[in-house]
C-alpha cells in the first residue's frame, strides 16, 4: 500500500514502497499521475529521443522491423523557456516511409515545462513503415529541448 504525504499547504504526493511518485495534486489542484510504461516479457523495448538545440525542425526516425508489431506507449517532451512560443513535438506514423501522407499519433506543446501523453497505438512493419518524431521551434533562434517516445516490438 502506498503512503500519502503532504508537503506544505499545497501539494499532496502518493508514493509506493520504493518512494516512486505515483500521483500528485499540484498547487492549482490538477491531479498528475506518473507510471513507467511496462514492457511485456519477450518483447524488445524501444526508446527514441532527441536532446539538443532546435532551430527550425529536427527529426528522429525509426523504421519498424519487418514482420514485427510496434506498440507505442508514450510521447514526452520538455524545453527551456522561450519568450514567445516554445516547441511543438509531433509523433507520426509514416506508412510509405517518405512522409508523403503521415498520420499524426500525438502532439504536445511545451515552453519551459515538461509534458507527457499516453498513446495506445500499434503498427506492423514491412521494412518501410516508420515512426517519425518531429520537433519544431515555433519562433526564430534556437531552443534547448528534449523529446522521446517509448514502446516495444513483438
């Protein structure tokens, strides 16, 4: 059974016996839940990420292994504060392998914060189909950022 703790007058945290945060209520009253995606036994975990400076667009490509099915679990991202707009991070399914008709799987916008969404999508590879992560700095200049998606292949 997890312990419930209270920090000051504004934040409540629920942690398990290993002191891993499972849920929080922040100062604005939002409930935040965080769990690590579970990779089932006998599967191959996949994590693709980008960490660095973005000026314009950056891409991270992953070709789905021929005959394997990929299960995409999460998309997360963070970036330093930008005085105007911040970053957009989009995860696509690229069936043709050339971005001619990509399907949007998830989108997050960040600006001086961290954000994560859960996804429950799967696709079977043929050696051409890809998952593409696109990071876009929405204004001029460059911005330090991090984004990743996680899943597994069977």
